[in-house]
């Protein structure tokens, strides 16, 4: 179970000031990186170690058309994506909840075991209109330590996320993408009846974004590293919420 969710909407540090970090949208993506992303999206390349038995391959899921643009998930490859994700983790607004600030090795130690595991957690970049702008972890919540803290059901699938660019925070993009990713999970994992999340209860903008994205507040949950809001999006009611 990763440490926490970053805010899906907030664009300021916990004290209310500016993050003081260069916006991710200002980072220059090389033509080689953009070409590699396009190639892997078209080829549907699987993550290096995921077996495909537990969560399938989010890299092959069709892109979602959203109000913010065309959005797709791209499984992480450390050799390509580590500098960018580590940069996001060092944004104070993100590190306040993920607690992964520091050198690239800190982020690598968090992502590496997921890539080397059995596919029960798949880290992905969120690609919006061809540009990496968010980080996601799609995981089997019923096989995660989280399942010790709530009445899990078989094939419950969990989400962790962070929005990497401050220009994408505070204007509803997080809500839009949460709904899109939850729909992608339900569309591509037919045995999954519920998408769950456990943002930090203190992270009011994140909890609000989940509510606006069709999740319902289920309970307050005491986890080892935080008190969380258990958020659930049910397949049964997805058309109504």
C-alpha cells in the first residue's frame, strides 16, 4: 500500500503558499521521449514484469475522451520515467502526502518493487493529449494491506494518483481524470465491481475531487500511516453518479 494520495486538485503547499517548484509543464520533453511514448501506446507494450493475470495491461486500454482532452495510461518504465516522476515527488504539495521527496533513488525504491512484483500493482503515467502530466497506481485492493482495514470484495481495484503540473490543479482536471480512470478500470476489468481509494482525510481537495468524480464516502479508516477517507465507486451505480 503506497504511502498516500497527493491532492487531485490543490495547487499550493500545505501552508497555503506557492509550491516554489518549476511547473512540470515547463519541463522540456525530448522528441525521443515523445516518440517512445507514442510507439509504446500504439504497440500496447506491457509493463516489464506484470503477468497480466491480476490487472491486465492498462497500456492496451483504449484512450478516454474527456473534457480535458484525450487521456491514456502508460505503464511506467524506470529508465525512461524516473527523472520526471521523482521531480513530481519533490513538489512540496505532493511530498506532503506521498512522503517520497529526495533523490531519484527514493522514488525508484517505491516503484521498483511494483514493477518486479506479480502485477497486483501497476504504476502508470497519465498522458493527456500526448503529454505526461500525472502518475497513477492501479492496484488490487483486495490483495493489498488495505484489505485488512475495510470489508474488501474480490477484485476490488484501487487508485492512487498525483497531478504533476500545477497548471492542471485547482480547475477540475483531477476530478475529470479520476472519473475517466475509474471508468477505464470498470470497462476493462469486468470482474471488478468497485473502484476504491483511500486519500488522506486531511486532504480535503482530494476527497472533494473523488466525490465529484462519482465516488461515495464509505468510512473513515485508520491506516498505519494516516487516517483515510475510504472512497468507493460502484459499478452498479456508475451511470447515476
